[in-house]
């Protein structure tokens, strides 16, 4: 048994996330966590709402609420949606937690003591109209790299380049839209990432198994222009983790908070501490996941995120942990994703374009979305959600293949033998051929899941389901029953045993359906099939079951057209 630490990029607190956000981090992280638990590993899976920085302040202002109140409400909303999509977090925390305040301030002090933080005077955008300095996301403008017109002052969402507000072309205030901005002097703490450049380079070069998407983005920021730049880690904001606090070794940071991208990744550690404290456990229970001097040297740490988050997780967060001089656990594998686009364009909150998490659950159960998103996850390139593709995938994969198999087998058995596994008859060459195919496909499925090759794993899982249907067609128990009822009983006994087998394998992708199948077959707690023949004999003769209801209802053309129009957005 291994120990697996899994983190998903933190969703911003500023509203409900769309399906592209979901498939870019939290959903594949949940797939990994469920699979690793099923294989018997000890898993710690944490996430949290990212509650600091300008997104929180701007969203709260737009809602007409104090920031703290807005964050309280939206954390509950996002936690509820996570439950709705069956995201199996061990803890879903908050970056505004006391634990994150303490850890962020602690690590900043360590970096200062090691000569990796210094105070710099800089010229920052100041808005006369707003009467305040405008940190990062309070400034919008044209990206100097790609020309994107709505680049933010910290990063361009289009090309992922990290930016400073002063680099934007035609900058404007994100609060008022004012363009009469001027540069004024202010002081901030800077993390001297450049001093860690070669150490970070050697560490990234050692990760030969990382996806090319991850390493290519990391190396771009190490090598482009003048290479890895020092980064301001404080902002002129009222909401966040105070940069001036009792015991701080610096002066003059009153009224400033730590930069959201400094404290947000630290929340991974803090969320684990929150889990421990919420459960009444001592600090040693979370430190064994994060401190290599207290047991974390045996942990495999996997992160999941969209490609726009890669620079911070491959450079800035590791620089914080390395630079502290303390034995913190660094990530072992970063699974990054491209973007999911929506029906010929992009998701857009402002235009109401695309499906958001709450809307998705209002029209169909979570498993429908989980299956499509994971089987079309944008691993090697951007992918696109279309309603036609979604309808076809649900109808063909879930309803026609898995759902149809379960329905045919259980209903035939009920009609001919009753609601219990029939005895009698023996397996022959047809069953041996099935065992051979299932064995090969199971090994392939496990290999893809171990490597987190999600689309390939989904293809193998579907092929495992399809093998059951093909076996039924070949063995034809309805024909055998007329001539040799014992032979039909043997066929159906094997087919019934395939149902809990499929349920266990499918649970990481479609957990609700998997649970329903295990309940129907009275096979709750079925373990992962370490031995195929044992697994396919687990339900003995006379074992009772019940015929489940419709596992997956097909999506009609009328429903597809209605939803396509409803989520097209305002033109």
C-alpha cells in the first residue's frame, strides 16, 4: 500500500465554475483519488476555495456584500456543487483559514531569514478616479505578448504569460474602467525567485515522466527573456493575509496583504491541517503528509491543474518551499490540462454562454457529465463540448453499452430463473475467450489509470463494457435456454458476475451508477479484481439480486436542442 497525496488547483471564490474549470482540475483529481483508494492505497485528497486577491474583492463588490460574508456564502455554494459532482475530497478547505494565515506568514519569515525576500520600492498604477493603488487584477489591458485585449495585470489568460500591470498596453481600472492611471511609488515584498533558478531547473529536468505540456510551460518561464524573474508577493488590498504581523522581521507593510498566488498554493498544506484539526487529530497527522522529516518522504504527491496554473506550481510554489530551508514535500507529478471550449467558442460568464456546474446538475445527474468530461478530457490539446457529441456519448456509451447490458442480463434472469444467480452448467471455450479478453483489457485499463492517461483509460473501460455485450450476443443464452437450460444458467451466472465487476472498475468515472449496481446485486464492498476468475465467481448460485431501474436515460433530440439553445448565451 502506497500513500498518495492529491491536490486540485483551488477554484476561485468568485462565482460558480463552468464545466471547463471542473474538468481542468477537480474532476480528474477525484478520478485519481477514487482509483487509488480502490487499489488499496492510503489517499489524502484536499482542495479549497481560493478566497483572496482581487477576484474576491471585485465579486463581493458586484454582489454588494462585505468580502468575508460573500466568501462565506460562496464557499458553501462551491462545497455543495463539489458534493453534487461526487468529488471525494477528504477536506474542502478555505484559503482564508487561520491555518493558512499562520503557514503563509511562517514561510514568508523563513524566506526572509534565508535572504530570499527583500523590500523593493516600485512604481505602481494608481487610479485618480478610484483613489487607490490598483494591484494586478484591478488593472486590465492589452497583452504585450499576444495582443489579447482583456489581459489581467498578473497574467494573460490567452497565452498564459505572467505579467505586471505596468506591462499592459492601454491599461484601465477594472473597478471603474478609468484610464487616467499614473505610476506612484510604493513598497512591496519581493520573492527572489531568480536566486533559485538553477535549483528549480535541475528539479524540473529530473521530472522525466511529467507531461510535455507541464514541462514546456515551466521551461518557457525559466528561459524566456531574462529568465525567471523575482516576484512581488504583496499587494495593496484590504482583504487577505496581512503582510505586517506580530513577529514579522520587516517594517512598512501596513495595509498590505500577501499576493493571492503566494498564499493560495500554501493552502494545500493548510487544508490538510484544517482536516486534522476538524477531525480532532494532532499536528503530526497532517505533517506526515507534508514534512519529509516526519514521514512524507514515502508520499507520492500528485497535482492536477489547468495549463494557466502551471507557472505558479512549477516555479513559484516550489521556490517558496525550497527557499524556506525546511523539509517540505515537493510535488512528484503534475498533471496539467489544456482548455475545454464550448460549442464553437468559449465559456463566458458575462454572456451566459456554456454550461456551469449548477446548471449541469439541474438538468442531468452527475454521472452523465462526469463520463463525458473525463472521456473527452483535454489532455494533449484543447477539446470542445458540443451537445451532439454529448448526446451521442451518453446514449451510445452509457445507455446502449453499459445500461443495456445490465438490463438484458438481469431481466432475462428474472424471467427464466428468478431474482437469484442460477446454478448448473459449466463454462466453455466462449467463456475462456472472454476471460482472455477481459484480462488483457483490465491490465491495459489499470496501466492507463496508473499513468493518469485518462482518455485512454475511458476507452478501455468502455471496451470492457462492450466485451460483455459481445459475449451475450455470442453465447446467446435466450437460444441456449430452449435446448440446454443448464448452459443458459452458466452464461447468465457469468454475466451477472460481470455487473459488480463493472461497477468496481467504473466507480472512479461514474460513482453513483456504480453504487446503484452494487446495491442491486447486493454486492456492496466488492473489492478491486486482483484475480479475474475469483472476481467473476464472487456471486455464487442462489445469491439474490434485484433488477435495477433505468441506469441511464437516453437524451432525446428535443432535449438536446432545448439545452443547446438555452446555454448559447447572449449574442
